[in-house]
C-alpha cells in the first residue's frame, strides 16, 4: 500500500526539490570542464527555484501514480535527463556524455532487477538500433545540406531513448521530437542569424511525453501495424 502521509509527502517534495537543484547546478557547471566552453552562463535563482519545485512535483506525481516501483524510478531518470539536457543544449549547444552514461547504467540495473537480464540486454540492443538509425539520419543530412545535421550528443541520446522506451516507442519518440522541434527551428531560421538549433531538448521532451503516455502511443502503434 502506498503511504500518502504528510511526512512522506514532505520528504518526497524535499528530495525532489534537492534533486532538481542538483540537476540545474550540474547543467550549469559541468560543461565548464570542457575545453570548448570558455564562458559561464549562470542560471538565475528564479530558474533554479522553478526547476526544484517542478522536479519535486514530478516526483510526487510519479509516487502517487506508481509507488516505489519501476515506473517511479524510471521517471526520476527521465526527469533528470530532461532538465540537464534542456539547460546544457540551449545554453551551450552541447549534450554531456556523463548523464547519458549514468542514465544507461541505471536503466540497465532497473530492468535487470524488475524484469530480468534478458530484458535489460534487449533494451541495450534497442538503444543500439536507434543509435545506428540516428547515425544514418545524420549522415544523410550532412550529404544533403552540406553541414552537420545532428550533433554527436543527439545520436548518443537516441541510444538512451531506446534503452528506456524500447525500439518501437523509442522510434516514435524520435519522430515526435522532429514535430516538436519544427516550429522552433523555423522561427530560428527566420528570425536569427544563428542557424544552429539545439535538438536535444526536443528529443528529451519527446522521451518524457512518450514515457508518460506510453499506453496511448502503444495503442497508436498497434493501430498502424
């Protein structure tokens, strides 16, 4: 039975708030260790506060819906990726490797613990398939547009998406991310001299949406196949 006592709610809120602040700090400071990043773009205290509260609310909703189960811990991984990637890619146009590696390791452990090692291994194969798929898209895009169409971080993020969602839902997430990114990309192209569009936040956002509404997307997949 899920414990909905006031103490549990307060504890979870504080944990979620602290994690959100930690993700924001990581996204702000960790890119500075890279040689290509020479100027710090600090987060405002309002943004940090908003991220902390938002992550706390996500944690509480996940606990209310799932309890302390597989979906709950997966939602924590997804929310951490969304926050970190949104900040680093919009500010520095980079997706850090370390959060992706850590997320993959934790997802493998979760799937092995809650299911079995075969399921965990298949999730890695799904990630590899989407990694190769994105590599091909990047290769074709470079040939067609004569410039880099996808960053290396986007391709690596596709691997994590496949590990979390599996092959079919992961592919849907990648397709859906293109639809999410299209209005923003058109706006940047028309209004800004900088033609480089951060794609990672839309991939991460699509990952979160497909994870939340996985039943709906699976129904759609079954209707189309």
